C-alpha cells in the first residue's frame, strides 16, 4: 500500500543535508536506497537536488544519469500524486563508486552553499496548492526523463536537465516560487536543446543520403 505524504517547508538547507550524506559515504560503494534512508521521507525533494549535482558539469559520469534520472522520475511522480515513491531494487540497490561520486558532490556542495543564501519563501502561488504541486511534479518528472537519455557524451545534454532539477527541487522544498519559475525555464531550454540536436541529426542523415545517392 502506498503512503500519502505532504510536502512541508523543510527546516534544513539543501547544503546541510548534502554534508550529512557525504559524511556517511565511508565505504567503497553507496546505493540510492542508503542515501534515501539517511535523508528520510521528508528529504525527497532535497534528494532530487542531491541527485542532480553530478550533472552540473558539461560532460557527466557515464552510467550515472540513467540510475539517478530514474530515481528523480519516480520522486517526480510521487510529488505529482502526493505518494511516497516505490523504488525498484535494480535502481535502489545498484552500487555506485563513492571514490568518483564524493568529489563531484563536494564540488556541488560549494555551489549549494551559495544558492542557499538566496533561497527564501516568495511567489507562493507557484509552490502551494494541489494543482500547482501536480504541475511542478510533472515538470520535475519530465526533467528526469530528459536526464535519463543516454547522451552524456554530448556537452550540456545532462547539464541543462540537471540544473532544472536542482532549481525545481530547491524551489519547491523551500517554497521559493522564483526559483521554481527558473526551473521551468530551464526545462524549456533543455527541450529546445534536445530538439536542436534531433534536428541536426536528421539533417545530417539526409545529407549523407544525398551524397550516397
């Protein structure tokens, strides 16, 4: 049976939660389930922000986007329907190399500490209400789907959805409508970027056909 949840204002900043998670990574590997256990149910949105951090660089760690993107999609669906997410064992228990993950998270922590200075409750119409929560959840889910696409070798293909996820998760959890609006804008930019890549691929294929003919 699924558990209904209510997303309330968090009393911990995203950077404080991340510090706790990094401190707990004392082994060779860590799983998404372990990270979620550390953060608890109230940290779902903050977990989304955490999962977006490895992608705040032009080219991401291969293989991580699929696992983390799947987790973000499931959390986005949970937010949309106000239900605690069920994570399949394949996603929740896949081992990730802490030796490669922790340095990336530590760089992201520096960014989050700067972000936390500017986040505060404002434009509450974009963060409160059942309908608004569902819209935000759907947009977050869409960003997670974009992140899952196996295009990490293409610069910024993971960065744009990653930034959108960080903005959305931070804005929703801290009730900052301005940050949520910026997250929506980043999703639009990501869609335009992916559309441009698809158009370029089709155009390149047509050119090859012409030369081949």
